[in-house]
């Protein structure tokens, strides 16, 4: 069944072409109020000048043609806008479609291979609430893109070599517990010149694997970190397809940079002390040569080791070799926006096709009211600590540990995804766990309550055939706003996919849950004496399906009970 938007787009294009418009573009919006219509277009205003007509007159002409082509549809012209009102039969078909797990999905990106990189915690450091942001956002974007027809592979890129690792290994050598090793190592590096020299030497040895003792500390601590991360991924409902590590991409990235000297990269002048001993300078990329807004970045440092920048170049190619993607999406904090602009410019010379395929999505910081965290000072809030704190608040309302964890994780994910990606988020414990209004638990509860009605009516998922038999409304049925919202779900998924914007799903689900609550309050769903009751149950089932599908796109589970 073609959607009404598709039908209208085809008809209006045909009408405009008959008027003389070549390759017309037709866009739609949902009216601000549902009593203004189910869909609206400003196409008359867009093409009035080209056709030499008054916008209102052109809209009336389009309306006349549409009324002939689609006699069951009500069409109104208001100030040049054309508003459409769908009929009861169309909405009953929508309810029928919504009783399918495929509802909301499309094939807009069919055949596209997409790789989404997100989370990227560094071994030897803790998994803090800052890592929750890219994990939650990246997982939701992955699911939304899949719903739009793309094949998606999830990637986790982790910094298992580098100065931060050397700092931790140095501290572990000194007997410091691995959990606080990085913090102590960083402190020593900043405050103790001798310690700084030792850490720099350890960093070199980690790269060339020349010291057996250091290697043993490194390998054991690395494994502990990765195992610890896996437990958190499982808790959050994330499963990665590929893992890449800096230790694997660094060597290749360095070769890529060296192969492109001096055409893309150049050697900087060594410092006087280095020059005295015959040592060279760093290898850099001068972004300002190509764009005054870009700055200079180091790709190979003065010790001859590849930096993050060189490793990123190697990673882009190694990801493509592993999975020949059409699109590469990288989710990171916005603190490295300027870094990524320079990186993509350098990549445009080294791997131009891969640079064109790469999209960087940046998010803000997740903060508690106390302020910003710092892993260098140890002033961090661990992800599992936050989950447990939210879970404790949920347990004050629900005495079930397993369900409380599902609700707690849903509450955190919702709070992260509820606004457009990019801004900072100050996490509010009380709002996040509220069962009313703008929260994850509110959406979960609305779904659970509707599902309990279906179970009460013996119309759970095991009895879908009954729902399908009841999707035709009675002859005197008045279309509800609940049906109108259900009809919009596929368009919301499509928009969220094209804009990489999960918050559109959130906004829709909040409105849908509110509408169902109003529907529930004004209609008796289960009533054996009322001939409209079966259709109301079918509507309820459609609501549960759409809510569950929408929450799943956010990575939020629906508990069995609340």
C-alpha cells in the first residue's frame, strides 16, 4: 500500500508538469494543529512566480485537479497552502499496517553499506559518563539507519597505545592500582621531570615491544580494560561488529603520512636541542594553506611516533578494507570538531574518496549539576555509577532489580536523546526517573499499560489474527488523533534517518503516548457490548507496536511490567 504522501506527491508533480514546470519538487509538512489537516504543502507558493500566477489561484487550480483524481479526499486552500484531510478508510488501512513489525521501516537506503563508529573508550582509563553519550547516540543512529534500509556495521576504535597508556603502565610499575594508574601517571608526568622522561621511554617501548616486563603489564591491563568495557556494552545493549585499535592502525597511518611528504605533509624545523644531536622535527599538516579557518596539526611527533591524526588516516583505510562502506559515520564529542576539520582536509588529499564518504557527528558533554569531569584529575563519574544511582531511585518505586535496571538505562538513554545532538546535557536525576511527562519511564509505562490491556483482552502478540480481523472501524467511526499520529510514524523514521537525528523519534513518541493516554481516558477499550471495542483494541495493539518499535530505535527496552 502506497502512503498518501507518495500518492499526493505523484499527483501534484503530474499536475505541475502539465502546467509547464520541469522536474517539480514537492515537499510536505504536518500542520501545526491536526484539525488543520493531515498533511500540507506550499507547492503553489513555490511555483507561482515561475508560472506567472497568484499563489492562491494556483493552489485552487491544483485543488480542482486533485479532487477529480482523489474524490474521497477533502482538500482545502488556506493562504496559498493546500491542506489535505485523509478519510476513515485510509486510516483503518494504516492501523492494519501498524500491526506489523515492518511498519515504520523503508528501503530509502537499500544497498547502502554504512559503518558507524562510536563509543571509543581508551583502555587503561575508566568508562565514564562521557562515553555514554557517543554510545547511546551511535547505537540509536545505527538502528535508525537500519530502519531506513541500509546495511550497518558498528565499529569501536580504542586507543590502546599512546602517552595515556604509558602513564598508566608507569604508575602500575610503581605499585599503583590499575583503576587509578592513569591519574597518578598523568600527575607524575606533569609534575616530575624524571618521571616524564621515564614515561616517554615506556611509550616508545610499548610501540616497539622491546621490554618483556612492560609488555606483560601492558597486555594484562589491556585485557582487564577490554573485558570491563564488554560488560558495560552488554548492559547497554550494544554489540560491535568490528574493533580497531591504535596499536593496529598506527604503523600503517605513519606510512601513509610518510608517503605523502612533501606533497601533503611537511617536516617542521627541529628544536635547537634536537638539531644538536641530529634529530629531526615533527611531521605536520598546515591546514591554513587550504583554508584560513583550519590550523596546523602534528601527524608524526618529534619522537617519530604517529599521533592520533596519523592513526585516523590509517583507520579510515583499514575500515574500508575490512568493510567497503558507502558511508562512514563517526560519533565523537564536539571538543574535537576543529581537529576533525583538519583531519578531513588532510584525508581529502590522501584518500579523497573516503573523505567524501565520511560524516562526523559531534555531541556535547553529559554533565552532572556539579560540573565538568576530567579523567586526568580523577574527577569523573563512572557510567556504571550513574546507572546504579538512577536504578536506586527507580527501586524506590518498583521493587524488582531486573526491571529497575531496564528502566534506569532507558531513563538515561532518553535523557541523552531527547534533544538535538550537539548541545551539552545536565543530567537531572528527578526528571529522568519521572513516570509522568518528558521521560523514558513515562514512555515505557504507557507501553506497558497498553500491553496489559491487550493481555487482559486475550489479545497479546499470540492473538494478532484477532486484531487483523478487527481493523475495519464501524460505519459511524470518527477518526481520532491517535490514528493520525500512527500514520506519521514512517515519515518520522525517514526524517530521523536523513538528518541523523534521534530526537525526532523522541518528540513523536512523547506526543503519541500523550494521545493514547487521552484516548484511554475518553474511551472504554474493553467492552463486549460495544461494537467499536474490537477496533479500539486493534488501535491499542497498533499503539503498542509503534511505541515498541520507536523505543527500540532509541535503544530502549520495554519491560514486561512496571
